[in-house]
C-alpha cells in the first residue's frame, strides 16, 4: 500500500494535539467548552486551505470518543448518507465530517436534516467558503459556525518540528539534521497553509540523498527548492476577493498609504486590473469627492495609463493614484447628499413639480399655467434670482451637508449656505 502523505499521518488525534486556532480551542472558548462539557452539536468550520478544518474535526471525534465517517458533499450520494444513518443507529450517535459542505444539494440536505435535529448525526462541515454566503439557510441554522484563521509561522514551525521528531508517524527514526533556517523558510513560505509546509518538508527529506556517513542534512537551500512559494490566492467567487477590495478602499479612506499599497500589491499579484481600476475610480468620487475634485480626473488618467501599459508597468501609475488618494483631503458629502435625496424619494417624498418649472414648449401650456411665472436666472444680476425649485412638500429640505476638509468644498460651502439663507 502506498504510504500516506506526512500531513495526513501526523494529523492530531485529540484537540490537545491541535496547533493554533486558540480563538476556538483555547480555555473558555465556545468550541472548547462544548467539547469539555460533552455537549457537541453540528457545526461548520470554515477558513482557507491548510488551516486544519478536517484535522480539528477528526481531533474532536477522537476527544469525544465517538465513531466518525469522512464524507464529501459532492462525491458521496444519498445512498452513502443512508449508510451513514444506518451505522449511526448501530452506534447510537455518529459524527459525519462533511468536506465541501457548501456543495450539499437539496436531496441530501432533506435526508440529513431530521437526523441532525434529533442528534443521531453530528455533522462537522468543512468549507473554504463563507457559510453565510454559500450554505443553505436550512443547514446553516442548525449549525454553530466557527472561522479558522491562517496559522502563524511560529505555529507551523511547531507542526514541522513535531513531524521531524515523531518516531511513529513522522521522521523521528530517520537520520536527519534539519537546519532551523530550513524550518523557518518552510513555515514562512507556505502562506499559513500547514499542509503545504509539511508537504515541502517531506519532499525535502525524500529527495535528499543520504551521505555515506552521517545524517541527511536539510538546509535552507534544499527547503527553498522543495516548496513552491505559495502564490497569493485570489478567488473572485470567494471571501478573499471582497475582503481585500474592502480593506483596500478602507485603507485609502483612512489615509494609510502603507496599508493601501499592501492591498494594491495583493490585487496586482492576482493580475486583477479591472477590479483595481473600478475601485480606485469609485474611491476618488466617494471618499475624496469635493474635497479634491481634481483627484477623480487624475485617477481616471492613471487608470487609462495602466490599461495601456498592462502589467507589470501598470503598477506605477496605480501606485501614484493610490498614494495621492490616501493623502488627499476626504469628503463623502456628495454621496451622502444623493443617498439622502434617494432615501427621501423612496419614503414618499415626491410632490408635484412647481408649475413655473414645468415644460412650456407646447401649444396650450400657458393656458395650463405651465412656466408662466418662471424667472430666467440669466436675466438677473449674478445669474441668480430667488424662486422655488423643490416641490412644495419638500421646499425646506436640505440634502447636501458640506465638509470643510478641502479648500474647494469650503468655498462651495460658503456659497451653498449663502444661497440657502436667501431661500428661507
């Protein structure tokens, strides 16, 4: 039989062997309390690849001393679910570790739901997708939801050391001399994915020939060749896509140049020029707005330059735009004003257009009183004359609240307030 991969062999057998995820398994945390109290219920574990979802599920089963079955929501059919229920009835209760739980179709869901409700089956679902977006509410409402986070390099290093020292499932009986720098590189280069780091360690060990005398020496150079640098994951259908875009905009809004450049770099590494361009243009009007109106024009110019250049050179005008937007004065007064007006409208704030503003370019309009009393502003000094423009029920409404964060809008504020005073 083919030897199982190292990452599979050294999976924790109980929660006490789990490395990391203290926010779930630390003393006093909800999941830990459920296990300690022997009051387990169905749950969904979600997070990036290699964070230990299936490992924790198996460790929970081991700690609770309950039989479990590994299933995949796509690969296993309803008949497999029926077999699971039959086995659960034999044991009295059973844990079903359901990988890709977000892919569970309605037929399988309908079959499992009553068994989840009566506690015969305790389902521990594992998924990389946000369950609030990807999982049917019928399943979600019957499960606790726990988010796993990428492991820190020091946590991954502990797993690597355990793998090197474990005499049963690891390489504790092998003659090895693994440099600390090699472990550090594997732990850092895997991007928080413990499985990737362990696979890299095993490749390094198995691909290094044993010298005639002395142990195999695993150096940093060997480690570098044994693990491919983990590329930044950017799935447009997943959470990471929206989280990075959100962090990108919020960093610019918060005037943090370094953070904004970091998230820009992530998007550049993913080659996502379309998303970058769209978000920058939105930011220039939503967050900078009237505090620095020229920022919108310069941002568009930078985007057009980036589109013509393509990557990698496109990063240069994009970085220019990001830095300028970060350090520009901020104003969201325009978006607040239009959203206020739209909200008012949707609440029934409409009213009839004043008669003097209605279209008067047709025969009989004057007989209907259309446009008769309209005052043409250009006929008056400074191109302005006092008259009502809003419908009568709304004539005292104010939607625009100027900010004082930039010279341009400060000037607009003075004019707006002066005109508003004459209107009342």
